C-alpha cells in the first residue's frame, strides 16, 4: 500500500508509514424467527461495523508530534475522518499504542471504532444517482469553509469541473501536509512557552483544515463516480 494516501483526522501517513493492510468490514444485524415445522424468517436490522485496525512506523522529524496528536485525539474521544483509497469513515480512536525508539522512529498500532460510514449509508438509499450526487456535493460544500477550498465551477449535472476540483483538493491536501510538518517542527523546536503555544495553535488549525479537505475529497470523488454512472 505504499502508493495509497492515508489520513486520520489531521494526521497524514506517508510513504512506508502507510500500513501493508487495513482491516475493515463488520456484520449485518439480523433478527431470526425460527418457524414451527422448519424454515425461518430473517429480518435485516442494519449495519454493525467492526473495528478498523492497522499498524505502522512513524518516521521523520515530526514522528513524535504526529504520534502525540493521535494519542491526544484518543484521550478526547474526538470523531475524526479516516480516508484512504476509496474508503471514507468517521471514527473514534478506541486504542492507540506507540513505542518510542528514537525521535524519528516510532512504531504504532491503531484501532478505530466506526461512528458512521457515509459511503455505505448513501449506497443503501433508494434514490436516483442524481440525488446522491447532489447530496454529496452539498456535504462537500458544507466542508469547504473548514478546508478553505472552493467548489466553484462544480455542477451536479456535468462532469466538467470535477477533474479540476479533484486536482485542487489533491494539491491542497499535499500543501496542508507540508504545513502540518512545518508546524510540528516549530513545536518541537520551540524554546519559549509563547513559541510553543503559537506552534500548537498553528498545528491545530492546519489539522482541522486537512481533516475538512480529506472529507471533501471523499464526497467529491464519490459524486464524480455516481455522476459518471448516471450519464451512461
């Protein structure tokens, strides 16, 4: 999975930090009524998502700050976007463990509890694809202020503009990742309390922006796929 982009909240996983595998899936809750004489009636009650878990090794100058940020999110019970490849979940970090070996090398393991699975929820809706596209664009638009990325030129009835916005999102996420690294370096190198507070504020601001952008990316990407299918 070395070519896969993975983010959890405002924390990006880079290069070899991206795990070789990520567990996901779950169960369907069912009510079973066994009938006299044999046979049964099965009622589907809805999704029961399992835990999502993965492990890797943080590396680089910001390894400590990224590990600390995830541990802080665990302590707060914060709901975070988890995005990789074609997957998008809102999760709470149920368990995070890390092993400090050196400032630039920190093995970790993460277990996340799924709060919502927006992609699966939308797939279960009995609605035209055009309505799903419109809903995704509305959700992405609601995140544009947090992400600082405009959706101008994006239409729910035409594929034109989607490639440009997806490129803009990709470039923005890359730039935010670099800014996050710079803020983490400033925090690690702070020599006064004021400098540390300023760096921490910058780190939080960029983390929130990156979380909004990655969530937008999930909605926009699915809208593009659904719009393409609706035009066939």
